[in-house]
């Protein structure tokens, strides 16, 4: 029987390296996928991934069990992504349909059964969507990705991003409005 996250945290805090490894293993793909979607760059996503788990390692003893471990972890991930974006402000992006990034885009439907013309349209739209996403503020982009790509509820996003639900609603409203304008202007 698998241990719960809380049991793993307690064991890791007692020096059990395998418990820490199990915690990382449970969430590493989700952290990397979110970082990849946020940055659009594989190397930057790996840097964020590394920074997130360094912070988890250093701060795990301070985890107070007031929220789920996954919420705490995604708060760290969110903060690292936003800080990274502000610090490095790269204008690189990766297509949501890029074959080499399929492990990061598991929530994007596969292209199975689509005709070549459909694939071209989807690829062009994906490129335009990526360009539009890159125009959002860091908080708007993170809110949008957590809501529409990761499937979190507004309440959960507010907890992850450590702000009020109304603030998240504003970020999402502004993001959708800005994306709509960007996408309409690209046609």
C-alpha cells in the first residue's frame, strides 16, 4: 500500500531519502509540464523544475500541513515560473503541437484521424495561440494555464498563487480578453 503524501513528508523529514524521492516522482511530470507550458522553452522548464525541487528540499521541514502537498508544490512552481519570467523575460516559445514536446503537452488532443489540411490549420492556430499567450502578464498566463490546461478551479488557483479568488477571476478575465483581441488581430 502506497504511503500518503503526508506520511512521505513526515518520513522525509526524518531523513528517509526514498520518501523524498517518491514525493518528487509523484509530481515531477506535472511540475515539468507546467513549467514547459509557462516558458515554452525546454531548457528554461528544466531550470525551473530544478529550482522548484531545490526549494521543496530546503523547505519541506517547514511544511505545516495546512494545505495539500500538491497545492504547496504548485504554489512554489507558480512563484518560480513567475519570478523566472520576470527575471529572464525571454521571448522564446514552443508550439503546443511540436512533436519533440509531446511529453509536456499531454492535455492537448492527439492529431490522430486528422487530415493534412486540418493539421496545418491546427499547427498555425497553435503557433498563433502561443504567440498570444506570450503577450500576457506572468500572473495572467499562470492563471490561464492552471485553469485551461491543468483544469484547476478558481479556488485552487487562488490558493496556489496565494491571492484572492477575485484576483484570479480578474487575471482570467483580462487574459481571455487579451487573447481574444490578439487572436482576432492575427487573422
